[in-house]
C-alpha cells in the first residue's frame, strides 16, 4: 500500500502545545506551526529570486486544512457560501508564483491599500463609529451590526468619501439586500447608516444624512412573530423530542435548558460558569449582556441545576458553559439551537429558539401567574435606566416559585401525564 503523504485534519486538531514551537509538514511547502500557547498557524515556505520566503495563511481551525462548502444552517447565519482551506490558499499563492508575482508582496500591497483608505471614507468613519458604540452593546448586537456593515455596505460604498455618497447610491445597496428577501436587514442597515452619517456630520466629515432621504423607499417590514408552541400536548411532544435528541453534550444541555429558563438565545449561548451559583440556584447575568442593559437574575429550578452539574465536569474548566465544536474559545453559534430543532423535525415556522420565551409567557399567563413577575422574568423590564438598575430582583420569591412550578409542569407534559396547569396558589 502506498504511504500516505500530507496531514489529516485529525492530526491538526490533536496537535498539542509543547515547550517550544514545532512544525507539522503537509505538502508543497505548507506546514502547521504549533506554538507553546496552543495557537496553530499555517505557513507556506517558498523560494523567490533564490531566497527562502514565508507566507502566513491564517490560524487553524478558522482556516481548515481543506476548504469546504457551508451547511444550510451556517449560510442562514449570514456566513459566506464557502470557507477556503490552507491547501487552497497554498495553491493560489503558487499560481501567483508561476505568474511571476511574489504572494507576500501582493499581500503587503493589499494591506497598504486598506491602510490607504482615507479617514473620510465611509468604511473608515463607520469603523470609527462602531468602535465608540460597540462597547455599549451586547456581544450579539455588536456582531450583528458589524456583519451588516461588512456584508451590505462596505463592498459597494466603503471606499467612497462619506460626504460624497448620494441617496441613490445608498438606496441601491439597501434594495440589493431587500431583493434577496432580507427586508428587515435592509431597514436595520439603513438605520445603521443613518447613525454613521450623523456621526460624520458631528465630526465635520459630512454635511447631510442621505439615509434620511431614503426612508420610505424600502418595502414595509412584515410584523414578525417568533414561531412557538403553546398547546399542552404539543409542548409535551416537543419536550420528549428534546429529551431524545442527539448531538454534542454541551448543545444538548443548552437545548434542554432553553424551555426551562426561557432566556433570550443570545443570553443562553453566552452563559459563563462564573455567572452561576449552583448552591444558591441562581444565574446572575450581567447588564452588559442584557438587551435592557440591566442585570438579570434567573432562579434555577432543580431540573436546571441537575443539567448544569452534569455539564460542569466537561466544560467547567473553561469560560463558556456551551463552547463551540470547532473552538472552545467561542460559545455555540446563534444558529445552533434552531439547527437542533430542525433536526428534531420542527420547521422554522413551527418552533424557534426564541419561541421558548413566547411559550412560557403565554402558558404562564394562562395559568394565572402574576403578569409583573412573568414580565420581570422575561427581562422586559423598565426602559428607564434608573428603574432598571433596581428592579432585577423584583418579585424574586414569587419568581423562584414560578420557575420551579414551570419546570415541574414541563416534566409532567413530557411524561404524558395529567396536563392540568400548575396554577399559582394565592
């Protein structure tokens, strides 16, 4: 049998850090450099005009060994259609060499071209604005805003001076977004652009806001209701499907906690072990992660504590309760729970990760629980920042009782027993 040449993804994934950096050779000058801090960098060694040269091709596993097409779920999350692998990048660099171009020089020229973007260019102003604003947002919000800017505006108007952008040019970008069915994204992008133009006006780099001129030129947004299930027997079927689902253990724990705690999907996936006190049966989410910018207490029913205690030996030494499959340095993606529901057979118009909140709200109201306690547990809260700073523990004793009753009720539905609501007792 012929000897296999080159690396495998398993070898890349299992490469452990050592006291000194070391290399894992692939083919045609490509190798993986494993550093003492655990980082893994792709390098390409080649010869240019008789001298050895090195080209960095990115970090593993963000840049995989071989390129691949993205799954439908990943594309739904707004990622490009394909991820280039290190071998593909190596081949592209060698094609440049064959054409008489030094790939390192070309990369440097690209960096210089990016650096040459003037301070008045829309992208430069937008990134400056983003740098000031993102510190006040949740991580999920910051990620979404940057993705909209990079995907909907920068490729077409990013290099143009902000004061020279006309309403028709901006509208062309927004209509391109709306034409693919992302009407809500088009409206949000217009709002982002308007704030950027106003920032440019305040900093003396523009005189007017063309985004204001295109208001009303986009298709209207259809009011969005998150798909959910509120009929008790159907909820029982969903709970049994969740109990019998397959997947990685952190993901299974996340999807089992979703109906018990009914927090926002972004709050769940960004859960950190440092925020939990399992002895006190509490999860204290800091204000920076909350949509309402106020701290939030989630009383944990005994079922949730049991799930977290079982998960802790696996992920408890890290930051995230639910780390991603490809990198433990990042939490599971925002598409993970929805993808799990799809694999369980629930279409996006039947149930979503956000739908667990509507499920709990509807059914708890039907069971007679105090409206204010339900709203506080949903972290809808007061818009007034002073009130929000003090109301995170409002109705806490009643909310503890409600959360345990809710978890017990879901257990009964899952078991297919008596589905009589566990109503609040006076």
